[in-house]
C-alpha cells in the first residue's frame, strides 16, 4: 500500500515537480501516466498491469512478467538484475529493445547499493546517462520486500526523461514483483529441503538376501523434487527370506515424509521379530492409531521365501502386486485387503502363492497406474496387459514398465519395486525355522 500512496502523491505533484511541458503524457502505450481525463481510468489500468505480475511461484517467470509490465507502461527496454546475497546477475528477462539498456556495470553498482525508494528522493538511484551526445534516460527501481533486496528493475528509452510519476509507478511494480520473488525463493527453499529429505529417506532401503534380485524406483509427480509419502523397503529375515514392502502415506509434503519415516522405522523393528505379514500390519496399525497426528497409510507386505518357492502377502488398503511369468505374461496376485494403517480397525489376513525361479514380482503405489477419472480396475488391467521379453533383468523390467505406462508424466508420485528370486545352489539345511521353514 505504501507504493500505491507514493504513486498517487507523485501524480498530484508531477507537473510541478517535473516542470512545464514534462507531464506524464510521455509514458508507455497503455497511458498509465497520462494526464487529464478520468482519474479512475489509469487506476484501472494500473490494477490490470499489476495483476499480471506474480502469476506463479517461479522467480524467472515473475521477472519476465515485471519487465513486460514495465515496457508496456513506459516503453523502451527493460531487464532485471537479480541479487542473491552479495552476488548480482547480469541482465535477465529482457523485454523490448536491449540496445537501450545502460552499461551493466552501472546497474550492478545500483543493485548493490539500492535501498527502498521514496517520493522525496526519487532521483537517486533513478539516474539518466549521456550516450554519444544525446540522452538515453535509464532508471533503476529496487526489488525490495521489507528489509530484503532481490535486485533491480532496469528501464531505459530513447530521449525522453522519466517523470516522477513514471518512476514511482515502476517502483510500485518492482515492489509487487519483489514480494512474489520472496515467496518464490521461500517456496524453492522448502522444495530443496523436501527433496533432500526425500532422497535421504529413500536412498538406503535394506539389503535383501543374495537369493533375491531387487530394483527400486521413485519418481516425484511431474518431475518435481517434492517430498511425498510413497516408499519402498526390503527387510532381511531369517532362513533366506526377505520381506518386501511398499507403502503410501496420504498427502504430500514434509508432514507426509515424516509419517512415512515413522511407519518405516516401526516396520523394521516389528519385522525383525519374524511375525507373519498380517501380524506385522496389525502391530503397525496399533502403533499408528495411538498417535492422533499420524496420517493414515496404505501398505503391502510380501514375504518371499525362494527356498520353498512361496510368497506370503498381506495388504492394508493397498493395490495387489503383479507377477510376471517366465514367458513374460503379467497377472495380479489376489490378496486379502484390510483397512489402511492408522485407522485402528485391524482385521488383516495373509495369502500364500507359489512363485517359480525367474518369475518377477512388481510392487507399486497407485501413481504408477492411476489416471484421474478412470476406474482403478481399468488402470490395473492396463498393467496386467503388459508383456515382456523372457528373463529380462529387474532393472530393465522396471524401466520398461515406467516407459510403457508413461510413469514419468504421472499425476501422482510413483514408487515401484521389482524382485526376482533364484534359489541358492547347493544343499539346503533341513533344520526347521519358525513356522516350519527350512533354515539356511
């Protein structure tokens, strides 16, 4: 609002301050600084021009919108020099005639020393400069929001000096842009922090037994580096068995990532007790239900026992896994589905299926197959209809699935895990383990 007040003050005193014959009629094509007529007209145009600045949380986009608004207002050419700490960029987001812009060294000096403009000291840092015996006025308006300085807006045109009204108007536009730049930088910082956290949380899944080949991929929606609740995990169990896990905490952002890490930490602890999958889910649900702020999550557990050729499944509201046969055909394994974790309802069950060497399991979150407005059964059918070359490696298998389902352009985050068992060569000990499994 301070910028608006300064602009109206400058308009009331523009004629006397700038001298006779120096009214704002020399402004840009929109006539925002034109004298006379209905005073509401330039205010409406000002509102229209200012509304076009800050339409996104992308800093370069905001700078481009600012220079376009400046050229639309006063003509000539305009550019932005962005400031990050003590570093000032060169000319960016140039709009209009770039040859009119002053020496970048002059603008850099202004950017490093610019403060908040005021109507009573508008001539500095708004300076004119002589070029080859004629005047090319150049004006710098600081990109200032509060006590933070983000650079300067640099405007220049041929021959016609800038009026105080024009200077104040450009300062107002620069002030608006600076506020959006501040928001864009804060948003970018949150995204960087979120991305670092996501990579840290996903970079160290457990190592499976050597009798199981595993590959994992995580794709943020739209290529963003943004924390979500999708995750994959592998947990070594006794007797050569491995527990495969995929889960999806509801929501996005740091809160979802924190809850995801809590679920995964709890799972590692519970799984080490060698409980069957449905009892692992039951304990996870009991823990999550006691924490009021914990977000619900879906989860699929698959315990793989290559020596017996078995997989045991349990689901907490999660989609079923896919099985790819030696011949490359895909099908979905039936699994009893219980409520999501964190609801406290319990009621989980397990199902056991045969798995042969060279068959592959695919565990995934809904972002891999789901399309907005499409029935989930149809989405799963699209996955089940895929065919693959026999004995392709798990990494190549995942890449093929992601490409053929266009997962890199998915509307939601994608976490997917591929696993293929191969029994260890040599005699197997007949010593019985828990639940009758042979020990390794």
